[in-house]
């Protein structure tokens, strides 16, 4: 083993490897943005598709008297969900609200999530049982294997919820980071004389580079304002989809302005100021929490280096003198 590692100790070989790793890292860093694709264009295309569905549904509603925006999912997972009545067992309506907060609005997403909540515990339990029976076959008893399988099933039951919660949290963080700027832009557009539909369209186009998620939600809101019979419902849906209190407070003000005809600019000005204050308070809170967080890294990494630099020469001189 040492003979295989001996060529790596050569200075020229080590420098060559370091240069190769550096070149690979540089190429990967430059190529990563190109491989990600245009997320904003993809999201806007999906939002445009939602708008076209609303338009088609509205046309059918005028012709036939009723229409549905929800597609009918098909496949094995849908059959399992319908046969076992998983919609009632796993509270499908609550799951649908959480999926919308994660940006997953199709009915197929709901069916897949409900199926995953049933299948994942079984799959994880079987994997844990097979792993414990093969790798630790001579060290654990059959009772311990069954216990490990049950523990794996419990973990698998919560895995889809944890995954969905992470998606919702990531999406909400992106929306929250750009929400204050979006409110300022919306206030400027409204006070300049633009309609709320035109203001939302302009803000969604401007804020897309900062937060594609927020631009997508604003585009869907604008589509609902155009094709829903009740404009108040469009604002209410924005608050429900994002599941964020800061967004709900703004949509509540917009609903009141739409219902009672109160000036929208004054309400947006107050809300924009409140959101800027909240963002400043959050930044100050993070800044205040930095010193305690830096204590452990300084003790573990900085102080030993300082001691080596200060005491190292003295130790070397004392050793060789």
C-alpha cells in the first residue's frame, strides 16, 4: 500500500495533481451556470400554461355551463390511491395546500405525494431489513432485525413530509428575500397610474432575476385576475399559495381596497415600510448572532494557528539550542 502511495509524495507529481484539480474546479465553476438552464423562462412558461388552461376552462364554462381546471391523473399510483382511499386517510386537502406552497399545483403531484406516503415506508423498511440481514446477519438477532425494519418504516413514513417541508421552506425563503423589493416596485407602478394588473405584470418581469418563485406567483395572480369572476379570490389565492404571513397581510389590504374602493397606494406604502423594517430587524438579528457562532470556530481553528505561529519559533530554538 505504501509503495502505491510513494509516487504521490514526489514534489512534481503533487504539483501536477494540484494543478489538475485547480483546472477542473475552474472549468466546473464556469460551466455550472451554463448547465443550470434558464429557470425563470421555465417557470414563466409553466405560468403561461396555467393561464391558457384558465382561458380554455373559461371558454368551456361559457359553452357547457361547467368546467374543471384539474386534470384527471392516470396510472398505477392513481389506482392505488383511489382503491385504498388515501385521499381521506392522508387528508388530501391539507396535502394539496402544502404542495401549492411548494409550487406543485397539478393533481398528479398530489396523487404522487399520497402514493409516496404509502410506498416509502414499505420500501425503506424492506431495505433496512435486507441490509441488516446481510451485513449484520451474525451480530443481531431476528427480533432486532424486525425492530430495525419497523424503525425504517417509521422513518420512511415521515420522509415525504420532510422533503415537502424543505421544498416549501426553500421557496418561501426565496419569496421573502425579494418581497420587500417587489412591494416597492408595486407601489411605484400603482402611484404612477398603472392598473393593478399592469403593475403586477411589470413587477413580475423585473423581480424574476432575483426570485423566479415570486415572479411565478405574481404571474399566476395576474392570470387569475384576468379570468376569474371574483377578483378578490385571485388575491386570496396568492396568500394561500405562498402560506406566508407577510404576503397574506398585503393581499388582505388589496382585498379591502378592491372591496371598498380605498386608495391602494397609501396601503401599499405602509406595508412596504413595514416589510423594510422587518427585513432590517432580521438582518440585525443575524448580525447579533454572529459572535456566539464564531466562538467555536475561533477556538478550534484560529487560536491553535496563532499559538503555533507565536510559540513555534521559540520551541524550535529551545529544542536545537
